[in-house]
C-alpha cells in the first residue's frame, strides 16, 4: 500500500493544478438524496459505455468519448454514488492529423479500466484502427502514450484479464460496420505486460440466434469461474447477459441477469461489476435517453448459485430489473455529496474539465489570459468541407447535465477590421442543431436564431429570426425541457429582460452520443482575418 499512498499524495497535488471552477453541487441533478439513499441515474449525463474499477479504497470510472478532445474522461469517487470529473487519459485523439476535423462517431469506443500491479490500465477500441491501451500509476496525473495492442478494423469493446498464474487475456467484440460481422465474442492471449496480443484469438460466444448484437464484454474471475458480462439485444431495447465457464475459452453458460421488465429503464446494459472493501457487489450500466445521451445507473448485485442478480427481481422471473432508488453502498465513513462540473465563470487559468472540443484543438482557438475574467474565442475560419457547423472543429462543448435546465451566457463580439463575417454564440449540437448567435454588418450588430436539420447529412443552416442589437454585447439563454429535450432560445441586452427568439427546437442525439451544449466563434472564409468573442461566463441552472 506504500505505493498507492504515494499515488494518492501526488494525485492530490495534481488536483490542485486542475481547474476547480465548480465545487458547488449541480442545480440540475444530484444522485445522493442526503438521507443514506441515492436516485438513478447517478450521472444524468452522457458517460456512454461506463466502466469502473477499484484502486485501493478509491473508484475510477471512464467512458466512451468518440471524437471529442480531450478523450477518455476519468471520474473519481469514494462511495460509488458521488463522482467528480478529475482528468482525461487522452489529451488528443490520434493520429492527430486525422482528427483535426470532426470524426463524429469515430475515435474512442467502449473502454475498460482495470487495476493491475499498482497501476490503472485503460483499453479501448478504435473501430478503424484497432485496440489501444494506456496506463498510469497516478490517475490524477499524466497517462502514458497509448500502445496499439491489436491492429485491425472492427475490433471493439476490449476488456483485459490477468489470471491467477499471471497470464493475460483480452476479450473483445466486433463492429459489423467495419468487420462485416457482429454478435461474436472472442478471447486473445496477451503478453503479461498487456501491451500486445499473441495470437489470432478464439471465438467463445455467438449471439446470432438468441442474443443478437452481443457486445461490450467485460472480463472477470470469481470462485474459479471466468465471467464475461455482455449486453445483447441492441442499445434501446436490450438486456444484460452473464456468461460463465471454468475454462477461459468455454463453453460458456449464459443467463440473462438484467432487463427492463416492469420498469421505465430501457435497454439496461453494458457496464461494470465492482466489489467494495465492505464485501458488497454493485453494477454500473447505462440507459439510452436519446438527446440526453447514455446516462449511468447503479444497481445492487447479489450472487445466487454463482450467478449475479442485478437490481431487483420485481416479477419473480429470476431476472433483475433496475431500481430507481436504493440505499447507498456501505463505506468506512460519510463522504461529501459531489457532482461533475457544469457552470464556469472563466476565472481560472485553463478551461474547466467539463469542456471538450469537437476535434483536436489548436492553441490559437482560445485564450485564458492571467488577470482576466473571461474566455476569449478567436474567430476561426470555417473549413472548406463544412457545409454547416457539424464539421467545424472549434466548437467548445459539454454534455447535457439533466432533464430540465437553463443555460445562460454573456458574449461580446469584436470583429476588428472585418465589415462582416464574424459570428459567435450558443449551440445545441446533434444531428440536428440550433444556434443563437451574434454577428455584424455595416449597420451594426444583430442576433440570430438558426437551425440545421439533418446537419450530419449536409443540411443547410436556416435563419428563423433576426433582431438588431444596440451594442456588441448580448446575454444568450436556452431552456431545455423534458421529456423531448425541447429547447427555447431567448436573449437580453440588460441582463434582466429576456425576449424569446426563433422557434422551439427539439434536440437530437449526435453520432452515438447525446446532444451537446456549448460555444462557438467562427469567421466566414472570405472575411478579413482577425476578430474574436469574449465570453464572460457560462451558467447552468434549474429553470
């Protein structure tokens, strides 16, 4: 434990250097009920394909990040319910030049995180390149440069297992869009360092007959059984399987262990089994809520005849169903109620960890200068390939934080020498998107509400309403309402009186992700160079 103690010490030092802009609780969603119970989802945000492991007495989570940069979020918890976003394992997507433009739906798919030899390992699949691994002894600090463990198209959802004799194995699935086949689970031998596979692998389970689209396997060992936990049936409507065998290559018995059943929690699957120091068992999984993304739930687990029962068997059919509320996991002491960051005043030296770019960032996109209290976003010319904002890389985005919320931000536009062509504003981004933006022409400044339907297919952006402004400054607002994620934009010039503008917009998910909310500052290709927008703050609150 000496090594882990030192890891915690240096981790705490590293945390001091991270942006600590929002230690306040979310106004939108808090899982911890404050009375010894919690409500699901424990993270009402798009942490898709979550995986969790225990590292000493701490828990760390990671999730799919696809094309967003930085990638591979690292969340930390002491009690499995309260989570902080503390780091990213992948500063940029790679190869870096490929991800200079947005690669929606590509990049980091379904990672697994594991503790081994006093280090944390993360494995993930890039469906176009293969399976990668990064590791660290300090999860709050820098992670090692990724290693390509297994090259090939369509190799996804990897999970390692170090057996009792030290031998290492890797289980994974296949993306039909690249591999030409799916619904298969395979196991490969790895070297003991976990840096490369040693063979072509063997198929150990075929789900084509009764468990189509089986994917997302997680490898475990318990009571001499090898377990593969894997979802099947598809994301919106699927279920969670447990496979077990006393031989790592099978044959594997199968049992459905979690289903929607009588609950409103659709498609509960793909997650992580965790055992606490107090001897309790828990399972994390996601639920697909369309524009709100794949939100994270926590279920109690009981073992019966060496099979896990997840959640509660409400109808007595032997299959667990998700719980909406439950008593919190036992811990050695009470821990603070925490939520990931949302709002920001832009008064720190760097961006808050809630922010991700739409592609690998460039240093000239923004500035946070010492002694200032705003974020400066430079007016970057849109790429020639961009028919709308879908393929614009310098979108600064974060996840939807809950079912009902309000975003308010103050933006000033400085076009410098350009007579027109500089635009900045607020965006709700999905395969359809909507914006509220400030722009200018020879007559002064104006605000516009726009939308682009089927933006991912090149749909043109249309202006729904334009209003003249008396200055270069406006306060932008959007209110998002459940259940359909309906967005209503409004604006103010005095900070007190807000006027609705445009039409209500129904947010749509992106490619494998929920809708995102954020900022942009762009220039038309023909406009004079220069120009920028200053963002004073970005506040997320209850409606």
